[in-house]
């Protein structure tokens, strides 16, 4: 392995991630996790209605625009291209991250085992390797962090990433600004540019979220503070902190000693401290959503320091084994025990990963069109004079108009099913990812749907089940264009 070039090593590392995390992708030309299919649904709605403020990511459309363009050129192959784009972006992200640790003296020997350990963590906890706003913003994040120049030689691609990341995702710019802020106070050779980038990203983020994305952004703010916070408040804070950072650097100067992990791009120390500082805000987001999503995903932003620690630990163990007086039997026994432990944990991790992996048929793209052809629009209040509600999968986004959007209730996290009371369920769009646990989680009895009328289906993808009392309202002459 000592003879491998850096390019060959990076290729092998990408191969490790692809074989462990993306191998199911080669079985079906469709996104393999719920978030991937969710963004397909959002892109479909964005192409039809634009940013009508019915969904959070419609106002962060950088991820959606490529899918919308592809859907107009290849309308029947959007899921295939989403899968390909997810793999390409993932490969770029992996390459950027692991390039940052190849300067270590033991990287040639230990980089691939480190990739195995990181892959194992992702299998156990969460994998970002799919085409989503988070994956795209992770790529921008890694490029900004690890390719930051120490002089004024900013590349056009670098400047583009700076301007795009605040428009792509909500979490990533906040984490990035936290890291850049820490770096600006450490007085390293990258502090000046970190301060400039922090200022630019911060201002774009605030202006965008208080104008174009104001509806979705203000919903993240506690109700008691929404009317009190104005745009100039965070802008003033960003300006003040930037000036304070500049004054500190002017007074004490650039430090002569490098901080930990600062040889290539933003230092690992800044990444770790920045991620720690942002934890309270991410924790608040998790509490609001009722699910542990944001805090655990901070590990993806700290993948380089994490990999560096793994590399140092493995290098230390390697040197100790080589320099010790252990006989062969003891060494073989040690590796045998480690193999048993790794094998046991790997089986548990893969069971967890398989439970998160969704193989939704690509034909699911036609499901909402099928419901329209089956007369679903006739169930709406303006035609039936009844507040009929339609249940659907958490990875599907309704294609109804704005007025009727709120009669569609999704299962899963942050579902409005339990908050709508009293309510009459009129139909269920049954897709491949719905199971009895989704229904039980929202206090719905799965048995009630067994007697419902099958109004339409896309073979192998979905069925529209309608309450027998509401079949009379189905009207195939109605569609969303005329509502």
C-alpha cells in the first residue's frame, strides 16, 4: 500500500464508501433513503407551483432547480438522474474530506482502515450519501473549509460555493459560520479570509431568510420572539463580531505556531469548537421536531477531525504492535478478539442500515397523477362540502393547489394527524414505504383500510384507497389546474 499514489488511495477510499453504503443503489435506479425521495417530491411540486411556501425547502431551491430541469428534459427518468447525481456529489465530498488527511505520515498505511471505520459509523447512525439539500450543502461546506486560500486568490468556484450555501440548507450555513467565527479569533493565516467569508455568508443567510424564505424561517423561531426579531438584529450582531475579531487580530497579530490540524484549510480545532458551540441551537431544533436529527448529523461536518483521530489511534496501535515483544500467538489472539467484536458490531449496524434503506419503485413518480385521474380532486371541500383529509407517506409531497394542500396529512415525524381534531379521513395513498408501524405511530387502526375502495393504482408502486362513504365524491373531470 506504500506504493499507492494519492489518486489511487482516494479512489480506493471512495470504493470503500460505495461498496458499504451505496451498494443498494445499484439494485434500483431510485434514491435509497427517505430524504432522497423526499427531495424528488419537493422538486416535482416546485416545478409545478414554484415557491408557494407550502414546504420548507421550496424557498431553498438550489437543490431543486437541477431536478426540475431534468424532469422537463427526461420526465420519466428523474429518479435515475437523482441517484446518479447523489453518487457524484458523494464522491466529490469523500474526496475533499480525505484529501485533507493524506499529509499525515501514516496516511498511506491507515487511510483505508480509517475509511472503513467512518463507513461503519455511517452505517450505524446516518448516511448523507444521497441527492439532498444536506448532501449538496455538505459538499459546499467541505470545499469552503478545506480549500480556503490564505491570500486573495479566490477561485470562481470557491466564490460560487460561498454564495450558494446560504440558499441551499438551513443547518449547514449556521455550522459553517460558527466554525469560521472560531477560526477568525484563532489568529491563524486563514483568519482574515475566514472573517470575510463569515461576514458574506452571514449577511446572505440573514437577508435571504428574512425575505425570500421568511415564511419557513420564522416558523423555526419560538413563537414568543417572532414579532420582536427584525432583520437588522442578526446583521448588527454579525457586523459587531466581525469588527471584534479584526481588533483582536490587529492587537495580538498572527500567531507563529500552527494550531491543531491547520496545515490544509480551516484548522481541525476550529471545526470541533465550532460544532460544539452550535450544539444548543441544533438541540433546540431536535426538540422542536421531536426527533434526534440535527445534533447527531454534526458528525458529518466534523468528519475530517474524526478521521484524523482515527488515523492517529490506528498509527499508535500499529507502532506499539511493531515495537512490542508480543509473540505471534498473542498477536493472533488479539486480532481474533478484535475481529469477533467488529463482526458482531457490523451485523448490528447492517440491520440498522437495512431498516433505514428504502427501495421505492421509480414508478412512484406517477402516483399523484394517478390520484388525479381517479377523481381525488372531487373529495376537496369546495366540491364535496366536507372537510375530507387524505393520508399519505412522509416521503411524498401532495401536488394539490395551495388552498387544498392542508387537507393532506403525512405520516411519520412532525405529522399533523394527531393535531387535527375532529377529522374525517377520506382517502389513503398507500405507497411501498408505508407499514403498520407508521399507522400505529399516529394512533390509526390499519384494519380500517382493508374495506376501503381501491380507486386507482400504479402497479407495484401505490394504490389510492377511498373511504366507502366518500366514493360518491370522486370526480374524474376535476383536476388541480381548475381548482
